[in-house]
């Protein structure tokens, strides 16, 4: 919801105060998920999703970050990471 509001030209909602709760949820989810999927899968998914999200945030300027064009090198890096994590996830 917040990303679509900012992208449509309106002001993004104020998320201060929610950061601490979100961080606690992320840590808890990570600690419970790593036991189910394994350490390699967890780290691979975390790194790939973070890299993909950073490219998208830079490209569209979400969350008040400056817009940076997506280069072919960035796109290739993300695609290689996705291709590298797929065999880990599928096993």
C-alpha cells in the first residue's frame, strides 16, 4: 500500500515507530524459517531477495530513495543470483 501511494505521486505514509516491530518480526521469521528450509536456502533467498529489492527500489525511487536507472549489468547480476539460488531451493 505504501509503495503504491508513493509511486502514484502522493506522499508516502509515515512509518516511524513501526520499524522496531518490523525488525523484530523479520528476525523472528528468519529464526523460525531457517529450521524448516535449511541454512543454505535461507541465506540464498535472503541475499537474492535483498538484491532484487534494492534494484527495484533504485529503479522506481520507492521509499524516498533517489532514482537510479537500471543498467544491463544490474539486471544480469540479479538474474544470475536467481539462477544460482533456484537449484538450492528446488532440492
